[in-house]
C-alpha cells in the first residue's frame, strides 16, 4: 500500500504526538498520507480530503482514537468503506487493537501487506423511508420519558414477543462486545454470521437475549400505548420513533475489512479487555 488515509480524534490525549510520529514513519517508508481535514489543526502542511471521498483515493485508512473514531469512519465512507486499521488512544478499544506504541509497526505492516483482514458485514436500519448503515448495533432506548416501553418484535414476519422494557439492542458480532454485552447479551465471535436481539432491563425474569441468523429481517414496532424512543445506529442519533412507528433491520451487502497486526488473536484481546483471568488453584488445595 502506497497511499493511506488518516482519521484522528484530536480530543484524545496523545493524538497530536501520534499524528506527528505517523508523518515521520510514512516519510521513511515513502508512503503518501491523506488526512481528514480536522487534522489540519495539528498538521497545517499536509494534504487533506473529506473522509467520504477516501474510497477510490486511498488503499486503507488508519483511525487514531477509540472504537467510536473507527465506527465514525465507517459511517462517513458509506457503501464503499476502505479497509481500516484502528489505533487505540483511549482505554478499552475492542475494535482498535493497535496501541500508540505499535504505530510504526502498523504502518510497516500496511505497506508490506502483512496485516490480517477480518471482514465484517454491516446491518441496514430503515425507518420511515430513511436508511442508515450500522457496524456495531441498532439501539432503541429511553426517549424523553422514564416510563417503560412496549415493543412488538418479529423476525421474517413471525412474531417473537412483545417486550416490556427500557429499550432494545440489535447487535452484530462486532457489536456484541459493546452495549449488548453490558445489557447481558452474549459474545459472538466476529466470524459468526449472526445477530443478537437484546432487551434492555426487561420487566420479566424469563426474557433473555435471542441469537438469530444474520440474513433475517427484524421488525420492531413501538406499541400504541408505549412511550416514544430514540433510535441510534452505532451510537449516532438516527430519529425518534413515536408510538405506532416501525423499524426494520436487515443485513446489508456492505462489508468492511478491519485490519490487525500479524499475530493478532481475538481471544487474547477478549481476555485482556474483559479481565478474564480464571482462578488459580494451589497445588495442595482444591
């Protein structure tokens, strides 16, 4: 790869230094960089281009920030996202597995073609004729009232149930370690072609998350006697759904390759991020 795009969250500590280091590494490897216009505040001399125009201009892009920075890059590139390698300048970062200390190794791996690609299929959310793509999740929650919501959910026009809850999450495998996980949903490995329907604080002990094939069509109708809910895709406000409104979620034909350094192992990342340490048993004890 000889031309790379760069998107950075300048609010993250260390972003300025990481950008300057990136320019140095790229020059030493004779790589061309094209930056999100926001980077002009730190690097006024570099070439910039709107992220929406990255497809067709760059071969891959680096995001410097957190998972939100990477998700924002996918959203802005729309139906033609270039491969993305996320550099984590924050704390958790499930999608951004490269640290700032590994930035030089990341650039070298991109140039040499040694990165490992993990293809992720996006979801499409439709409401009142408007469509939005989501890599992580589609969430219906809260709204302008603390009252409970009543949501009729069906899959391929077959009724599942009517949830009485605070909201609902429809997550991809990529998003299963996000909001869905905190709401009690399962972890889905990235290779699984599946979806999770995860109610938020359901008002029945028997209600549990449901795992479905990715190619189903999920419809969520807000009951007439329910409160309105806010609809968000990958954490970004899409619309407000009033009683009687229906949201449709299905698989998109858009995929994005998330890039990792050689030697990347999903379970290693999961153990580290979720602090899965197991329990040590002494040789003489039980």
